[in-house]
C-alpha cells in the first residue's frame, strides 16, 4: 500500500493506493489528528486513533505469534517461522482479507507509522548484529573456512543464475538485466546474524559445526555487503547522482572511522574496570544508529549503511558492546521487530499464487536448486579438505547455512520497494524462506551431535587419570578461572604439586568469559607479549600466574594460557575438547564464591556439574574458604588433609596427594575410615584401595611431614564424627566426590547434601558445620570407567623415590622390604581402632 495525505488544519483527508489487488483502485477518507482516544464511555472508538491502534496491532501480533509458536515448537520450529506466519495470517492472505478486520486494526493511516517502526526495527537489528560481530577477527575467522565458504556460494550462484536465465520468459515477476546477478548472489549467501542466532538456538555455539558455519558466514557477510552497496549504487538514477551518492557514503565511512571510532575508544578507557558504562554514553550510543541512518539516507544510500558503520566501530563484548546489547536486545526483538513482521504480512498475499501456479513453482524450484547447490558445496569442501565427521558434518553445516531469517526478509522488502520484484514473486520468495527454515530446523535438531562427549577414547588412554599419570613425567593440569578472586587458591595448589627438573609441570590456565554482547564464541591463546592500552581481568590473571609460578628460562613449569568467550550453557564443551586435545589428566574449576548472586551461582554450579558429567579426565572442584596467602620464593608451607573412604574418586585424591608428598613445604595428614557395616563394598575396589594406600605409605616411610590415621567406624554417624574431629588448621582438605554407585554412606547422606556436585563428604567439609566454612576443599571426580593400570599389588621402590607406580600379579607386604620404617602401633580409642604412622 502507498499513502498520501492532503489538506491543512481545516481540511484534511488521505488517499491510499491498494496495489495488492488493483493498482488503479484508490480510497479517500478523513484524517483525524487526535492521537489518543477520548474513551469508550464518551462514544469514541479507540481504534480510530493512532496510538490505541498501534498498541492493538502490537498486542494482536504478539498473541497470534505466541499461539502459533505454542503448537509449532513441538515440531521444533523457531520463533522466526511463527512470527512470519502470524504476520501473513493478519495480512490480506487471511484475516486482512476481511474489510471489517482490515480497517478496524490495520487502518491505512496508521500503517504509515507501522511501516516507519519496521524501518526503525531493521536499523537497530543491523546495528546490534554488527556490534555482536568480533571485528578484530573477521579476516582470520574467514580464512578458517575459506574452502567451505566459497564453495557454498559459488555453486548455488552458478545454479541459480543459469536457471534464472533459462526461465527468464516465465519469470516476469523478477526484474531482469543486471538484477539477475544481484539476485543470484544475495539469495545464495548465508548471513551472520541469521546463522549465529540459529546456531545459538541449537546450542551449537561451542561445537566444531557451529564454528565452521559462523566462519563461513563471516566471509559471506563481506561478500554480501559489497554487493549490497553495488546494488544500492546502481539501482537507478543518473550517473552523476550515483557517483555523488557513492562518494558521500565513502566520506561518511571515513568520518566514522577517523572521528567517531577514537571517541568510542576514549569512552572505553574512561570506564573503570568492573564498573558499568556511564548512562549518558549508553543513551548517546543507542541514539547514534538513528542519527547515522538518517544521514546515510539523506545521502541517498538508504538507512542501512549508516547503522552498519555505527555498529562496526563499537567493540564486541564488555564493557561497551555488552552494555549496548543488554539495553536494546529485548526491546528490539519483542517490541520493535514485530512491526517488520506485520509489514511483511501486509505485503504478502498468498491468494495471488493461485493466479499463476507456474511462476510460483518456478520460483520454488529456483530456490530449492540453490538449496541443493549449497549442500553440494558443503559436501565437496568437506570431501576435499578431509574434514572430520565426513558426510554427517557436511550435511549439518549445509542445513545450518540454508537457514533463513530477518536479513533475507529485509532484502526482499528492499527489492519490492525498488519494484525489482512484483507482488506474486515477493510472496513466493517469502513462502520459500518459511518452508526452508521449517524443514532444516528439525533436521538439525534430530541429527546434531549430542552434548555429552564420547569418552571411550579417554577411557582407553591411561594418561587421563591421576592414578595412571607417571610421577616422573610431565604433569599437565588445566585451571579454569571465572574471575580474579579464583587466582590465589589455585596458585597455592599448583605450588604444592612439586614441579622439579625430573617432574616438570605444564599449566593450561583458561579465563572463561560469558558470551554477552557477542554473537560468536572465541577460544584463543592468550598473547602475553601484547600490551593493551588498558589491562583486562585476563591480563591480570595471567600476569599473577606467571609471576607466582616464577616462570623463566630455568623454571620447571610451562604456562600456556587461553581466553575463552562462550555461553555458560555450553562452555563445558570447549573446556572438555581442549582438555582432550592437550592430554590433561586433571581440570580444576572453582566453586562459586559466597558473594555471587543467586543466578550467577546457579550458572557456575551447572557448569561444574556439566564438567563432571562430560570431562574426559578427572575434574577437581576447588572450594576456596581461606584468606589469600603470601609465599616467598624461599618459604612455602602448606598443610593438607586427605579423607579416604575408598572408591575411584578417593584413589584419585590419594594419587594427587602422593605427588605432593615429596614437596618439603607440604605436610599431609591422611585419614582412612573403614565403615564396618557397609555391605555394599566391592572386593575389587577394596583391593585397589589397599594397593594404593600401601604404596603411599611405603613412599613416605620415615617422613615426619606425612601422617596416616586409620579409623574403624560402625555406622555413618561415627564417620561424620571422625571427620569433624579433624584439625581445623588445614589449608586444604582433599576428598573424592563418590564412594561408588551403591555406597551405603552415599545413600544415607544424600537427603542432607546441599551441593550434589561436591558429594556427601565434600559438602560436609565445605559447610558451615565444619569449622564455620574456614577450610578450603578440593573435591575430585574421576571420569566414569577410567583405567587405573593396577594388576596385582607388587610395589617397587627406587632409590631416588621418584618412580611411578609399578605393579605385578604377585602380592608383596610392606614388611618384606628392607627399608627403615616407623613401627605401626594398633590402639583402641573410644571403641574405635586407630593406626598412626
């Protein structure tokens, strides 16, 4: 529809041209200036006024869309499909075909405002999509999947262009000439905002497939903007006018980069670390897309380049990018973008399809051929590059890249305004976008890789557990940090691991940052040589680690830091993948701090639970309850308590403590508790427990810094009393999470466990009942089915006491070894048997 308003204050009327049915049909009517209604009780119809009518449109659109989505989400359909269908239902195709409904809700004079709001929505959509893009990695990211990205464009472009030329006489609804090139290219591209949103909805942001798909769209985005600018430049007009428009747009881009970008950098430098950006700057930045869009529109380049340039100079992520996205994202998606769907629905009349089924079929065939061409491009690229996953991954990447969204609707709307498409072709292309997205979304959901990692390779690899890691070899450990407060406790633990020239250590610190204000996740090595203008939390964390661990040319510790930006719902996948690639036997993750808010604490706890369930190695949750300690290069003192009740997790804890026992500054007290009434004990598990304990005792015979206590408990209550009787002056208490699948202790304690990820013993030691939450706790959980490499129980001791565990099929008692030993005296105290070493 087009609208014209005539008259002055005394005589006002409007004319509308309804080109949906008859371009020569015009309607005239009075134009009422009142914005607000006087009220129903005064005989005034609210729908005859602008503001109530706009609110009514928004409300009707919201409810229709949500009702449709309520049914379609069971078919795994995205909200995009529901929104477009809602717009079409409200348009002339269905409800809007009734004049009473059309002129009651979608009155022509109010549609001017609706159409204007849709342009505001598209302006902010482009702005926010550009803000979320990581501009610093556009070139490097595009190179990652150059072969896939190019083949997925070239093949469908050739197919669509050839078919378009072949059916040219039957496609009168699509403008010919140079537009055939633009049409073939733009309909064959995949756009970053659409694909990043689809990947996020499928929870594939941190997966290999998600990274490949979004890397392709970065390349497509560059190609798309180049051809969009060319399309705008050569869309019509005199050569001199086109030259002036292109030149003025170039000068606008130069002004944004040279003048406005330094202002953005100044705002970032001015904002204190950890503090929110000043509200004045946020408001100015939220208004800037409208200003720049207006300027670019005045220059003849439409509103889109201005919004794109403004988003291009704002860095993704905190502090500025995330603040802008948080302030604007919900309002845009829920209140402004619905006007775009309303406008699309008013311009689509599917009833026109019946008048020319052949043209509709050709358009669908044309687009479906491009769909198959993109799929063929993915298969060809994966086949030539020997991509992992083979046919399945190629299929999934091809389906993801064929997803349609708001950007495609904006292109079609622009072409319709330029009369490059007639009404039936426009309707056919919108229908195809709905059908394509409705088909590929369930297919992706049904065939995407499961969230849980396959750990079979880890189970067959003996280096993935602390028990199997050789003491004389390099000890690899990965440490995760959420904030700077996590650093001190992990540094103390790393210092206690006793790295030497014979026992070197490689540390993989990973700073995890939530994906806020960005569209794509990022895992990259941290460059310590790069000197930023303003130190970030990552800089301070890595600097503290490097200085504290005394890294240098003569040091026996190697640090390979990483920076990971990903949503916490799937960030564990990236951590598990990195641990798998680096052959790490232990990953340390911090327990949420007491000052964390409820939502943040639950997010971090869920991350820890996902790590325990999916990691291909042992996971240690560190509960920091102690004040930061200061150690000098010559003095290090660390007091550790170990609670051992048996089972795979407790054996992992004992293997870690055994590594620490050689450190001269570490004192260890091991409390071994045997529950007499536990009828669920497995003989093989008990055998493995005894082997590891015997080895630990032999390795530490004669060391005053290592004390072993053995207690016999008749029931669970005595076990709890024994744990509470421990000395409270420990710097760290190490426990295993589980005692086994059918443990009597776990079954009886489970109703009182508050933090399931800490296990029954870990939750008790970390609670306020255990010395008022003043003792730090490390809870270890072993990967299910992990090997222990224990066959028999023969223990070999080398003279330098640095060898790993060596076992054979025969049993040899400790007393058989000719070594100096401290006699073990059995004592009975308070009805309990206690053995001290």
